[in-house]
């Protein structure tokens, strides 16, 4: 079963095939002929880009997509198959996933962290339960640990702008934000850059390290792909020579609910930081807090490729769904 | 006008045709060619299976389906055509239904009981108002008295698993639940089983009788179809020899808001109850409260056919919509 | 770029072409062949008719439409591109519009007044921001100043019922309502009637004048199209000889939050008022408060053409989208 819950769930050959297919589909500018492919998308959390791009991706390859929001569109879900359900949960994930698997050929699920201990969250229990009980391939539309479709779109965007990503000098730089954000996007971008063979520098204040297991995976994949990984808190040094800057905020692992210290406000990515780079293209997954994460001056200039990146969600996912659908035998 | 608000709204010949068409469409494994059929679905109450299966059913026969949730997607509706609407209701059902009838060829409506007296609720005033004012066929997606699409799917599932349903030994057995649930599903299952000619035993604690008018209809249809109906509070006896057990909770008609007495907790359907049957297949409309209504041990075994039943919502509704659409002249 | 934010955003020739195309598509009774046209619809406010009719209009011309409700489906939007977004807004309209422009070929947006000063509201800041930042044509699905798709549907409905609209005697008459309603619909109907060359009488109590700039535009367009405009508070006189009566409530410009005085309750449009007209057809944009705005006796008779009008939303918008899509080069 071809689940896609993390960037490493595709082999190198599969990843190349998916990205090349994405490029073909983007160039084609029209949907493929109608097929029988039925995609479902289940959102435990709000979405703009992901919902639209996933629906449109299914249509591009000739399928249909039906989106459901839990809460308004579904029953309250119980995650424990052995629970005695005499309280407020109404439907067990075993049946919810099982039913979706009878209605759809591929299921996308978004499920952010739900406030449990990180050691539990990082196993993506909800996504894995859908993968286990649905009987069909499950695509993560962002979990606690990874946002692999975003990673794929980021990879596609770098490939599109620079051709070769091997040894491409990329800096992922932390930014302030009023809330301590989850780490799925930085985890996936860093890992995806490693898989792409980039020379990656993670620039972040002390205390803002990624999960050690994720870092270990980034390092080993980077080595295997012929790239490199550095981590620094020296922002000027970290940005030096970068061709791509990926700006992103995230919270501290050791103080999960805590907002960033006001003393870090100058980590907003603006013109003076950009001057440190080698005329870098600036990326962000969106939504972006203007003038807190990235300055308007950059977002409104051609240094920013955030809209290309957002559009590529559609094409990367179309390539992915096309790949996965070929393995679906119904 | 071919409305479908209760199992008896189809003649025997129509029911057979709908079920046979459902079987054909399921075997085909791909949608029919695109038609002009426009289906609309209006939900006054939440849904998972029904929403998905109804949309997919419309697609299977080449049509489209647009789903609306009242509240978030629509204006607050007034049910009295003669009301002076100077308070909080914003749109009269006459216009709401009339407009939907101009936009769609067939309309599905879900409307649970709204807290009025049962003598009013059981007339399905909202469903009937849509039927009266829309000018197009209306399909109940569950009302107060019946859930006829569920009944049709249940019939299809029994036909699929047993071939012949006439004289098939079926037990519908009551189960505990933290809330006093509506009776639309048990009403429709019992009536549909009667229409299918089953030998039906309704197993329930004293005080949990179905509506007397519904019972009268079940008995007369059963006699006409060559089946039989028994009602018992002796669970062991009621389950004996059953080939199908339909487990379902419902509230007391004489104490509508009252939860089941704790002394009935042992009515949960588990392994020991199943041992009384003749290797029965276990059915439930879902969502099911695990280990309160049915034990996990049964749901996770091949004794349970609840997912087949859920999937058959799609195919039964596809057969139904195909049948109704043939009568639509626009 | 062919935005459609006000009735005057089409030239006379374009308006004729759109309406004629609408009539053709309505007569055809089936969708055009599938195209690559991707329409998106973004609702900042609830909708029944508009959502359905806009989706169905896109389908009629072979395209697809994806609807998003802000709030439930999207992030909280910031309207100022230069804001330092460190409070509760999560996504700037620049990026929201930009992303939608990458996913869709045409975008519909509904945005009611948001409680700012009228001089700001009447510039339709949200609609114009989408027009500015999306890079694709934007269609108003109702703003503060205009509801131009409604105007187009009203025009189509009059054309359909009377053939020629030039010199057609039309009265737009104010009606009571529990709330002081926005003026987008009366503005657009009056302006559209002027563009259609009607002999328009606006019948309203003293103090209920339309915005002076809108009135100036109505008068000049009317003169150019060979029609006439009168305004009166004498209801009997104003209705005399009317072939069409458009009933609509709206609030006072000089007391924006104030409900209508109880002394105006007899402005409800009922049988005795209708007797003043020349057997007029009665129109209303819906939803209508029965027996407050228009009597049930009229709505339930063939004097009312409100359902034709609602249905024509679909066909007018199909004509419009077909027109706009021809200008879209992607």
C-alpha cells in the first residue's frame, strides 16, 4: 500500500517520477481524460491552499475529490478501537476509516497535533489509523511530524527555478510569530531538501532545534544524496551565499506552548537579511504573517516565489496522486 | 412525482428493479457516461456516510451532486407558509424548496425530529414540504419516521449475502446507548425486511416497542410478501436460528428524552449473544458505539458486514437515483 | 481584465451578448462539453441561491466550481498589505488572492459591508483587492454597493417575460423588514433597469433615498438608454400602470443601523397595492420575508415570478462566465 505520510515514503526513483509527472501535467495546461478515480479529503483542521490544491490535483488527473470537514460534516471520532463508547465520541476511527475506504480509492487526511505528549503525536496516530483501517492509500495533508505534500511542492519549486537541486545552497531560517507553531513544515522542508541533495543550512536561535530523530534522518538522507547539512544560530553567516531562503516560524520543543521571546523580533526576514544571500529566491509555505515573518517589501517583489510554491502544491499533488492511483487495484 | 420518503414509496416491482440496478452498477465498477442529471442534497443534520454515498451515487450514474448544510450554507428557514416573518426566520420553505427545484432535478433532504410532538414529527413535515413545494422528486436522507435509503441498502446487503431474502431468518435486536436515539432506522429496517419477505423477530426490552402504526404496516407488508413478524423480550429465544442480526439502539416512545436504564447494559451485542444465532452476519447502520452497542470482537471479525452495508448505501442510492431520474422530464 | 463588480462593468454590447447567450444556454437544457475552466467562489457571507446558481452556472458551460466559505474553510484574512500581522489575522489578502488566482481562472467573491464608514464600504475594498491581487477576472457575488449578478438575472427575467425592456414600466417599491438591509440589490436593480431602458419609478418613503452617486449613475444611464427615472413617496401613484413591480426593503443611509418605523408597516406589498398596477408581475431577489415584505397571497399566485428570477441567476451567470472565460488566456 502506497501511503504518503512522510517525505521518505517515496523512494528516490518514485520521487523523481512524481516530480517529472508534475512538470508534464503543469505543461499540459488541461486535465487528463476523466477516469474513475475517487479521492476523498478529510480535514480535522482548517485549510485554504491544501483543500483547493488537493481537489484540483484530483481533477487534473481526471478524478474527482470530495472534501469533508470533521466537526461540521462528520461525527465526533473515537481513536481507541477498544474504547467503551458511552461518552461523547460517536464514531470509531475503525469504522470511519473503513467506510471512507469503501467510498474512495485514495484518502487525504489533515490532522494537526491534538495536545498529547510529543512522543505520541510524532507517531501521527490519526494518520496511521486511517492508513491501517481504510484499506486504501492515505496521503498526509499535514500531520504533527510532517507536511510531505508541501515538501514535494517545495522540491518541485526549487527544481523549476534552478533545474538541478544537488548542491543547491539553501537556508531555512527561523522567523518570529505570535504563536508557537508546529514543526511539520520545517521538518518536511529540511528533509525534502536533504533528499534533493541540497547544501542546507538551518538558521535558528538557540533552543529552536528540530526533533533529534528528524535531524538524524535529515543528516543521513543528505549524506546519501550527496548534499550537506549545517545548523547555526549566526544568521548572517547562515544566509551567506544562499540561493534559496525558506523562511518559517516554529515553536520550541522544550517549551511547547510558549511564544517566542520579544528579543527575537529582529529575526523577521527583511531586506537587510536578504542582502546577506546570493540574490536568493524567498520561499514560504503560506499563510504568512506579513511584516512579522517576512517583510512586505520582499513578498511584493520578484525575490519572493511564494505563489509559485503555492501553485506547485497543485501540480506536485497531481503527480503524486497519478503515481499512487496507478498502484490502486479496485 | 416519485418521492422516496418511506420504504413503501416504491412498489415491489420498482424495488426489485432498483436493487437489481444497484447490483449491476456495483459490478460495473465505473461511472456511467456523463448525463445532465443535477442532484442536490440538503442537510439539516450532520452526516458522514449519507453525504458521501449520496454524492458518489449521483456521480456513478453520470450526474453531479451539490451538498448544502443548513445553518452554515443557507438562511434560517421558516416552515409556515402563512407566517408573518418579522422575527428570526429569513427564508420560507416555499421559496427555499421552489428555488432548489429550479436548480436540481432531484433533491435529497435530511431532517431529524425537531422536538415537536411525535404526532407531528411522524408526518415528516419538512420532507413533505420539500416534496410539495420543490416541483421535483425528493429523497429522504433520514427523517423522523424513516431512513428509507438505509433500508434499501440493508435489503441490498442481505440480498448480496444470502441471495434470497424470502423466509430469511432475521433478528433486529435492541442495544444500549448513552442517548435515546430516534427510531427512523429501526422502523425502516423492520419495514424493509417485511417487504423483503424475511422471517423477522424484533427483540427488545419491554417498553421499547416501535410506533403502532409502523408495526401495523410491517405486519401487513410481511404477510403480503410471505414472511412473518414476531416481537419478543426474550433475547436468547429471539436470536435463536437467526442468519442476520441487525443491532440497533432506540429510545422509548413513552419517555422520549429518557436514556436507557443501566439494568439494560447487558443488551450490548457480544460474543455470547452471537452464539445464540445460526452463525449470523451482524449488521448496523453506523456510526456504532463500540463495546456499548456491539463488541469490538464482533465488529473486528468477519461476522460483521457493517462495511458492506455502508458501501451499499452508495450502490442502493445509485440504483434509486437512476430509477427516479428516468421519471424526471425537464 | 474583465472584472464584473457593478452593472456598468459590461458595455451595452457585452450586456446584450451575455443575456442572449444566457437565453441560448437555458434553451439548450444541457451543459456544454467539458472545458478546462476552473471557477472558484469565496463567500465571506452566507448564501443559498448564489452559491448553487454560481456552481451550476460554471458546470453549464463545461467548467468546474469550487466554493469556499471564509471562517470555516479558510484563515482569518488581513486586508492591509502593509499590516504587521502579529495579532489575530492569519493570511493577507495579497497572498489569499494571489493563491486563488493560481488555482482558478475566474473568482467569484461575496463580501457584504463590514461595518466601516459608507464612503469606504461603497468602494468595495475587499472585492477590489481580489481584483487587484488575484491576476484573474473577479465576479461580485454581492458587495456593499452592488449585486450585479442579481441585476443581470433581473434583466434577463424581464426580457424573458416582456421581450422588449425599453420603455417597460417598472416600479421598484420599498417594503418593511425587521432589519435595516443593505442597498446592493436595490442599487443594482435600479441601475440595471436604467441600462435596460425601462421607465423606472422608485417608490419609497421619505428618507429612504438611494446613494446620490448611484442615483446620478441611474439617471445618466437611463437617459442614454432612452428610458426615464422618477422617484416618489406616493405609493399609489408610483405603482400606477406598472407592468413589473420589484419589491425590496433597504435601510436609511442617514441612520444605517436603524430599523424601519412601525408606521411604515403598511408598505408590505399585498393585494390592494397590486391592484394599483397594470396586472404587474412581482419580482424579489429572495430570500423574502413572507407577509412582511410581500403577502403570501401574491407569492403563491402567478403574479409572482420570483422563482423564474431565482432560476435566471443560474442562466445569467452562465452567460456571464461564458463571456468572461473567452477573455481568459491561461
